[in-house]
């Protein structure tokens, strides 16, 4: 499938509702479970998505549109979310994510992107040259990947409780 803004938005606009449905009202046990000590918890995943809204997708798109390859992207701190989630309830964080994503989608729409703009290139600090099309397609895949990650984290909590069904449940690693 070739990247199309309208199809990308179909995923991007629904991610906050998916996260809300999965996390709102969950106990601390569910929100803080991890597959191992160094892995993200569900609340970490949400914090990571919030931090991405603040520092990654639209800011990098603007760098491409304004500076192309002459200004590299700022490096992304995968753990930069820690101060954002500190002391906040899941309801506050879900609200913050929904609000930020709404603003990001408004900004995306205001860019009036066409194929010429989508083919503009920027400089990623690790990958080198990337196009705006690749950046925006990655945003969609990033959302879907973190939704899948959240499912794996939570399913893994009952890994030892499902007995012989474990052989047939592919989400359990």
C-alpha cells in the first residue's frame, strides 16, 4: 500500500481512543506490568507516545518542510517521557495524549501536503536522509507497533496461568 495522508489519519486519529479503551480504569498492576525489568510498562508506552507528540512527528515534519537536509532532526530520547508521567493519573495522561494528538492532526492537515512535499528529504541523526513520506508512514507504524506492544505486555501477565493453551497463544513470547 502506498502512503496516503487520508489513510494514515484513519489510524492516527483512532490511537488515543484505542489507548483509552485499553488503559482507562485499569489497576496499577495492569498499568505498571512489564515483560522484564528493563522493558516499558503500559503507562510507559503511553508516556512515550505523549513525548513523541511533543518532540517527534510534527516537529520533524516542520524541519523537513522548512530546512530539508540543511538541519538534522534533534535526536529522540526514547525515555524522555519519564518526567511527563511522574505523578499523573492514567486519566490525565490519556487526556493529554488525546489533546496533543488532536493538535498534531490539525497541524498535519494545515500543512496541505502533496506528493512534492512528501518527497522532500530531511536528515535523521541515525538513518541519514529520510523523506517526509517515510517519516509520516513511520508515525502510523509506530502507533500500531506500540498498540501491539501493549497487548503483548498485558497478555504476558497471564503467561504462566494459561496452562497448555500457551502452545496456541502466539502473543505470549
